[in-house]
């Protein structure tokens, strides 16, 4: 694997994430339209979601991205592992959040309720994929097989994307 | 089993390109047959369709019913746009041309090339399956607007499966686009600077960027529509059935849908730029201006979508803004057009079959572009909206121009793809028939639309005010049949030439770009050694080179004589 292959792979990931971010932007645009619809905003059930759970998920996402970024820049494997572990914690927090949504009485027939669940669910799929990818490449790097920092760096890019999109969703749903 | 495994594992961009070509041509035929059955209904409303009628509509004695008519035009549009034109222009020629024209041995991500094709093939299978689903095929128009596409209006499983097919083909398009964008950025041969890229590569690269940016928006719209149909949500359902907003879908669809026009036409623009120069034996006129114009159109393509929604109650300011932007985007298109004409001006024009198809594409693109201005201006759009004028206009651009551009490309690169030459005589016959009947078919649609005929009517002539247009519609129908019949000439030419065509020389067109510096068909690794590019792609018609070498061109890698 040459530096040029690494560069090609990184550019490919950047293009892919740039493209995929458009699907989240489209959903956030839809949320904006739905918020102005006849059902009103916010959905009543949103108040039942514990503030600690909402905030914790954002903090964990940002912390995991920061740990990964620093660990990869400084080539400190323990920091990378901490970042990966925080990614797993984020996935667990997301599962908790989705369970809270399920228990809070969101109505799928109401577009604001359904949009919140669609955004959270669509994002959760990416979070699970990102955490699994990180665990896989971190395991390979740890066991010093054929995997260097390149694949880790690219999965970390994917994880930054997961964190950034969650931050955007958090701001659009819970703050704005 | 071994051959199946080899088939699935193949990652060579040229092989994948050929698969896209086959897949696209088969669906082009399917879409064409659907169009002709639909046209039959307008020439002979309620009468049994000859030959195919008893097979397709046995319950009605072979006649098209209102329900099957809506399925016909829906599937015709979806098949042609997503499963025929896209795979031919972008899948086949993107995969085939980009590595060869930039001097690369393979795509940036060869396995992604294969994956995108297999995902695309899955989407085609889903589209076919949707046509035979219980309770009917998709029948909400190619735009799939709710509430027509909601379960309340369209309960058939075919609609649901077609939405899944569109989502799946979107994934394939995004994967392919990521590969193309990255390949052009990272895999160019030494010396292949951005200003030495052939216009075909520019067109395909910009198309890929637009695909990467806007196809995900269609994905999001499809996802929400799918949830509306299967999960009980009502994002797009208003009234008694829900509190959603059908206009939200229209916004999402057209944010994708207008750039989609450029996604399909940009490769044609690039191909025309290359072919006109090659066969006029002149450098492409103002290359940088053409590239700039293509980049400007690509950049503006996401800003004009609102002109599809003038009639939806957009605020006057917003409508005016979209009108101004829509009319403004025609300026770079005019630059392109003038550059093509200037390339032809005083050229030593060789009327080869690909050149004739290119000239035809230039002509119909001009006609299609001019007729679009009336839809970009609010005052005229009010009268022409939802009429056959719209159908004629977008068929001139998205059907005629892309069709002729696709065939220009097929005739041009066939020797490099298959190592054989297509018959010139059959090619001329195919071109002549196609151009005459394409223009006739789609121009008469404009006439019918201008006279007030609304689109998508099962039996337009039951309305007194357009009953007198039955004659024009009849002529249009028979022109469409003739157009279909002339495609059989191509099928014969293609099949015979694959096995019996004359062996192609490495550079039968005396072209200058890199793919013509290797054998025909292109070898597995493309280039024995990576080429070093010395000049731009249009060193054509040089008298000094003719004096020294006895030919009028220099390819991109040979040394100055």
C-alpha cells in the first residue's frame, strides 16, 4: 500500500461523506418544512425525553471524535482506543434514546414526531456502522496485521461525520 | 460455477462498462415498447393494441385501460431516465472512457466499480418486478408525486417496489460517482493536467459531482415516501388522511430533479465537444470557455429547481428569483453552443456516423433549449404548464439529445470497446431514420401542447376543445412507431458487427485522446507503461504535422516531430 493509495482512499471517503451528508441535509430541510406545518412544533412527546440523555449523547459523540482525532494525529493508540470505546458508548446511548422515543408516545402519523424518529433512526444506522468499522480496524491495527493507520484514519473520518450529523440533528430537534 | 464466480468478481472497468451498456440497451428497448403502446392509445383510443395487446392486457381484450395507461407512462419515464439513459451515458461511457482517457490502468476503486454495477442490476430487477406486482404496477407518474404515489391513491405493491428500486439505483449512482470523482482527481497520468483533460472527461466528472450531491436528496425523498407507504407515517399526506405536506416532496424531488437534467446532459456536452473537434479536424473552440461554461451550469444547476413549481403557490419574490436564475443558466449553455458552432466553422468536416449523430444532437439540443425558455418564464409557463409542450420540450432535451449523444458515443467508441467496426451503411440508415422521426415525434408534441392539449390524459379527444388534435396525435404516434422500427436497424448492425464486423484499427477516427493510442479492443491493463501526456487533446488539423508525418494530428503522448 503506497502513500498514493492511501491518498486515493482518503479522497474517496471525503467524496462519499460529502455526498452522503446531502441526504441528512435533505432530511433536515424536511424537518424545517414540517416544523412549519399544521401539527406545530415541538411534538408534545419530545418533552418526555430526559435532558441528561439528550446532552450525554452529544457530549459522548464530540468526546469520541476528539479522542480519535488527537490519538491519530499523535499516533497514540490508547487515545484511539478510548475514542473507539466512546463510540460504542454513543451507540448504547443512542439505543437508550430510541427506547425513550418509543416509550414517550410519539405518533408516527404526526409528521413532526415521525421526522424526529426517522432522523434518529437513520442516524443510528450510521452510528452502528461507524462503531463496528472502528472496532474492526482498531482490532486489526492492535494485532499488527496488515492494517496500518490509514484504514483507522478513514473510519475515524466516518465517525467524525457521524458526530457532526448528530450535533446538527441535536441542534435542529432539541435546541432550535 | 467458476464462470459465475468470475462474472461476479470481475472488476475491470471495461467489462463493467459493457455490462452497463447491455443493461441500458435492454431497458431502452423496454422503455421504447412502453412508449409505443402508450402512443397507440392516443392514435386509437380504446382499441386493442396489435400484437402486444393480448399479452399485456388480456382482461380488456388487448385494449389499454385507464389504469394500465397511467402505469405505462409512469414506467416509461422511470425506465428511460433511471434504467436506460443513466447506465448508457454514465455507467457505460463513464466506466469505459474515464480511465482510458486520463491514462490510468484502472478506476480508483475497482471493487467499487463492480459493486455499483451489481447494486444497479439489483435495482433493475426490482423495477422489472414492480411491473408485475399484485394490485398493479407503479402508476403515479415518473415524478411519483404524493398523493398519487401514496397508498390512499395507489395501493399496488408495484409502487412500493418501484420506490425501493429508485432508492437502490440511487445508491449505485452514488457509489459510481464517488469512484469517478476520485479517479479523475487521483489517477491522471503524468502530464495530464486539468486543462489537458478531454471534454468528455470534464462532462463525466461534473456529472459525477452533481450525482454525488443531488442523488442523495432523491434518496431521502424516496425513504420518506417509502415510510409513508409501509410504516404508516404521513410526511407527504395532507387532508383527512394526515397532516403532512405534499409540496415537501415536490421540493425534495426537484432539488434532485432539475440537476438530474444536467446529470444526463453534461456527458453529452462533453462527448459532443470531443467528437465535433475530431471530425471537424479542428481544436475545440475556446476549450477553457467550454469547460468554464460546463462548470457554471453545474454550479447553478441546484439553484433553479423552483421553476418546476411555479404553479404550486410559490411566493412572487421566490418565483421571480427562480425565473431569473433559470433564464441566467441559459447564458453558459449559449457559450457552449456557440463554441460548438465555432468548432465546426471552416472545419474539414468528416461526415462519419458518430459525427452525424453529434450534429443531430446539437440540433435537437438547440430546439429543446429554446422551447425550455418559455417554461422558465412565469408568464408563459402559466399557459404551458402540464401541457404536451412540456413533454415535447423535455423529450427534445432528455430523450432526443441524450439519445443521439448516446448513439454518437456508441458508434464512436464501439471499435475500442469490441475491436470491431459497425457498418457505416446501416449506421447512416439508423441515423437518418432516428433524426427525422425523433424531431417529428417531439415537435408535434410541442404543437399539440401549444394548442392546449394537457399531458397524461388517457383519452384526450373526449374533450371537445382538443378533439381536433386527434390527427396530430395520430401522426405523432406513427412517427414514434417509425422511430422504433429504425432502432431495429441498429440492433442488426450491433449484433452482426460484434461477430462479423471489420477488425478495428487502433485509431480508426484519427483521434488524439489517449484511448486511441492503445490497441482495439483496449487491452486488459489499458497501457503497457503509464503514458506521459505532452499536450492537450485537440492537436488537430496542423499543416506542419501533415508536412512531416503525412497526417494532420498529434495524439496526446507522441513527441513533436
